[in-house]
C-alpha cells in the first residue's frame, strides 16, 4: 500500500530539532523573517520555517550533499 501524501515529509518535520541561528540559516532566510529554525539531526542540514502568504508554514532548506548509510532514520 502506498504511503499517504505527505507522510514522509511529516516524519521528516517531526525529526527536526530546534536550534539557534547559524550562518547557513542566514543564507536560507534571504532577508525574510524566520518563524523557527531547525537542524536535521541525521544530515546536519539547516532548516527554517516561515509563514506563507496564506498563513501556512513554508519550509526552507537546501538538499544535503550526502545521506548517512543505512536506514536513514526511517
């Protein structure tokens, strides 16, 4: 049975850890105000959440250059 839409992204968001801003978060922000800042503990990738025009959360991140071997936290 295929996963329902959004199931993987929802698991990923639950994995994120809130953190203090880093230089990488500043690059992600591109001058916009962050609602919250996170780090993906599996990849070390910085993530930020902003509020979109329709008040829904917008997630900003760069794709990691590599992923850990094995289960990848799933």
